[in-house]
């Protein structure tokens, strides 16, 4: 399913270098998709400063800072893509709530993995995790780019993880196939499998018929998950790969030479905690490339 043409790509900004890299990446992505870019800064500054604590410009200092942050981010995006339609919002509320709500009308949300300052890094890291766990739209967390620059998409492939739940995996594969089609790169769908007899550490891998049975089932699960996307995007070079071992390890290894790693996330309306599985949680913390978390409501 494609997004309505007026639905923007939303990026969270806070003035930190990681968030500015997220602006660069989001500007490229918005231009690639042909959608507007919306820059959102959220903070509870009103609670702590109030309207009475004006500075020389007649505004609270945090509001002045927020305006400078979004203006800098907007200029950066417009320098990168002069014809990109860009808007800004300053919201006096908790960042995770503001971004999740903004995601209800977004093509996708883009967030950095770190924030301003040592303590803020922890807080904003948790914000990124909370947004990825609760947003109704795909959330792209800017992992990787350890050289402190926005990593260009030059590795030439998108990777998607296929898990146990058919609906969750199919949603992730559809998103990943569209991203691969937009970029004109191959899509690699990865399904990990393990034999129950060597689930515990230190057991040697099984060989022979038991192993072949589990591998065959993994291949069947993989094929079912990619079938719809293969039909919808016939020009995408779709590569299927089954891997014996832990899913988290297989996807982290694949992220080393990928432009984007896509994983699915179950959204259960009756569940209010972090709706991320162990595999998704692990790749969000350790992936070597950006991670897209694609929600699927059950």
C-alpha cells in the first residue's frame, strides 16, 4: 500500500549532531519518496520556564532555543534538496508522545539514536526506543554512521528479517520491497532457523534429516512472507536466504553491508508496554545501518 502523496515524512530534531544527521537522511528519503518533510521539536520547556521568564526577544529561553534548532534543521534540509517542501513544528510536550502522535499522519518517522549531552543521550535514546515501539507508522532509527556523518546509501541493498508471524513479516517485506524499488537496489529477505535440540549454548549443530526439515520449513515460511511483495514489485531483485542460527545475529551480520535493515513489530491494542520483540530490540541497539521498524496491528 502506498502512502497518500500529501502525507509527510516526519523527523525528530533536538539540535544534537545525531539529530542533524537524521535530518540529512530524512531529507534524502523525502526527496526519494516525493513527499514533504516535517521537522518536529518537542520539549516540556513551558513546565519549567513558563511564559513569564522572557529573555531579550520576549520569549522563554527554551522557546528561543527551539526556534533556532528547527530553523537550523530546516535550512540544512533545504540546502540538501532545494525543491523539498519543508515545515516545522515546536510542541511543548514529551518528545515520545509528540512524535508518536505525529506519526499518525506520517509516511514514516525518522529519529536519531542519540541526543544532546550525556544525560540527554540516555533520555533521547529511550525516546527513540519508545517511538519505535508505539508508532502507527514505520519508524526509521538512524543506527550506524559511526564516522559522524549521514551515511550515503551506497552499499546497494535493503535487508528484511522474516519472523514467525505471517502478518508482521508480510508488512515488513512490503515496506522493504518498496524501499528497494525506490532505490533501484536488490532486496534480501532473511529467515533464521534453529533445531530445538541445540537451542542451548554449546550444543553442536544438527546435520542430516532433522536439520533439513527445519531448513525446509524456514524456506517455506520465507517464501510465504515474500510472495505478495514479489508480485507487487516484479522488477525488484528479490533474494531469499535462510540462515542457521540466532535471528538477531543473522540480521546484525547482514546490516554490516546494507543500506537499510527492515524488521516488523506486532501492535496489539490491548498491550501498553514496549511492543518490540527481542530480535527487534537487539538490532535497534546494535545494527550497523539504519533500522526501519514496520508496525502490524493484530
